[in-house]
C-alpha cells in the first residue's frame, strides 16, 4: 500500500520581531494581559516589500535540501494561505517561478489555520492515486498585513512565517496513517475578513472602516476551537487504530495557550508530549503547524517509529487532524 511520507522540512521566520512591550506602546494593553490570555510573548513580522511567497521560497529551499532532492523532482506545489501575494495568481504560482521549477500544477488552499493540514490531506490522496510523486506543501502567512493594528483584541495575536515539507511515496510502515477534516460554514461570521471579495468589494468606506482586516468574536471562537480541536485529535487517533497513549508528539495549531491546554486535557495528551512555541511566534495561521514540525525534527523529537499527531482549527470554521508515523 502506498503511503505518503515526509521527506524533508524547512521553516522561515522574518527578522522583524514585535514584543508585548512593543504592542503596549501602540495600543491599550500590557505584557501581563497578553501573556495571561494568550501565552504569546513575541511574534515576527515581514518587511513592507516581503511577500508571503518570499517566505515560502525560503522555507522550501531548506525543505528541498533536507529531503535531498532536486527542485525539478517536485511535480506539485500546494500552499496553504489566506494572505497570499495577490488575489490571483495563486501564491503557489509565484513560488514555482521563484524556485525556477518547470511547469507543474500549483495552487493555494484558503482554509485559514487548517490550510496546511487540509493541504496534507489533499496531497495524501493525490499521492495514493499516483497523480504526484514528490509534492512541495507549505503553509505561509503575512498576517500582520491583514490585521487592524489598532484593534488590541486581535493585533497582538498574529505573526508572520512559513513552513514547508517535501512529501514522497513509500510502501514502508511509515507515513500518513489517518486523516480527518471537517468544516461548518454556519459559523463563518465569527472569524472573518469582511471586505475585499465579491460580497463586499473594496471601496473608500470599506477601507476607512478597516473591513479588510481580521474581525473575530473571540469568546465564541474559543469555545468552538476547544471542542473541534479535541474532535479532530481524537478522530485522527481512532482512525489510525491508536490510543492517546500511543502518541509520541502532539503539534496543535498555535492560536492560544488556553486553547492548547484545554485540548490536551480533553484529548488526554500529556503536556510533555506537546510542542508549544506560541510564545515565540504568535498565531501564524496556516504556517503554525509546519513551522513547529520543522522545529520538532531539528530538536530530535521525532525518531523512527514515532507517532505524530497534528490538529488545527481555523476560520470557516475548519478543523482537521492527522497522524503520521516516522
């Protein structure tokens, strides 16, 4: 049976850093307020001329080198992002151009914080059909460019970055063991960028009212995030015919430390088996999990035979869970 395995990983964080102290000078907040409610201490931000695809390229170069392949071996590019370079072409197209890869399929997935895991589920399906043999999958966000810098309830949450993986086929006893994904459009208004699409085209009024930025009902999002992250985690474990005790490492989406704490308690995953880096990155949406995955591999937390659980929750609402054996 063909399985999808992770051949290499890479990540990139912009050099610019915003600390909680920096935000306290801009809006009515404090380091204590942010840390207590989110677990975030600092986050990275892109320069004015740095794009989402630029970050994907940097992360992808590292993943390609880590996988020990040549760029021309890649036959599909998938990028999870809600903050792409343009409405179109897709960020994946720009990545293809900048990496100098021959004409191959490339596209984006706009599943917000679940973008990377949605992409991995799609890549796994395509790999099993033989439609692709080497896939570049990335999650990348320039969140600081689509947020309201005057809204203290949202601006302190987000950061920029990119993570990438090279996926390949294997018949060995490793790779993607289970996948679970779902969405509920009935709750879409709770976390939304209202303007810029066909429902609310750009106008002077939409710009003045900052409707092109993130709008979120934090309390409601929190409640649903805890419930759905738990659902995604437990379903992925069950579908892999494993138990929570079999999981060697859990990488949750890094949105809020309280959401992570509640999820691991309900999913019965010990804190010591959970990778948490939100204090250094903030919420990077679709980039959170692949950046953490690269960190885990570099720190030696994933060894041959390790069972990795990843779970996400994002705008849409979307949620997903995946178990991978290394």
